[in-house]
């Protein structure tokens, strides 16, 4: 008899698509995620008491250059202490004051309260990182911040002009999947 209950993993017998389709950023203090007790996936999301769409309780869509975003993670272990490091990057085109203002707002949010992110992959799977409230309870701090962003004008006319925005986070488990319909996320835009 083993000392833990293991689970099987069965890879789908189908092609798997890579890449990121869509990204939303949110204030972790504004949303409560409903977690299924059996699957551990998130099945719903709602505004917390006191949060309103008019006061910023939104999922802010990140319009990035198509095919230029990636979601990665790295697992490490120290004794029995587990750490997952998450990296999300997306190319945001066009150096401008609007981009400058956006980057400043991401810096401020990361410093004050952290960011939450919803990441929809091209496979259709949706993952959540940086959430703070699950089943109305506070979970351990799961902070996402912008860190390592770089950009420039390029040298030639056909070179990329903009910023490769980098988001980083650390947590004690892999990101949970949101199995609800994407229209629920879009309704908070």
C-alpha cells in the first residue's frame, strides 16, 4: 500500500495545439472563484461583495500581437517544499504614451495588490493565476507582477516596434483550470 493516493493521467489521443489565444488581467481582490471539490477546477467566477464593474471590477483584455504570447511554468522541489514559477509574455505593439501609461499601471498594480490573470490557450483550455479568493475564502498569497519587460523600436521598418511584456509569479501548485464558459470571463470586460 502506498502512503499517498496517486492519480492516473491519460493523454488525449488527438493533436494538441500550442500557443495563447487570449489574456485578461484582473484585480485579485475583486473576484471570487468557485472550485469544484472533486476536480479542483474552477467552475464559476463572480464579483465579491462590494466590488462592482463600475468601480473597476473587470477583466481587462490584453490585445497582444497575434501568435506572440506564451504561458510557461517551471517546477522545483527543495525537500518536500514545492514551487511553481510562472512566466507569461506577450508582445504589445506600438511604442506610445498609451503603452507607457499601461506599463505604469501594471507596475503600480503589481506593487500594491498583485495582478490576476486568465489565460486562454489555443487548445481552448483556460487557466487562472494570481487569484486571491476561492469559495469565498482567502487562499495563500499568489502574486503576479510585471517583471523583465523589454522593448524597442527595431532597426528596420519591418522590425517589431513595441514591448514584450513579461509577467512572473510563484506559487505552491500548478495553475488551476477554469472549466466554465469563456462568456463568463468576457461578461466582466
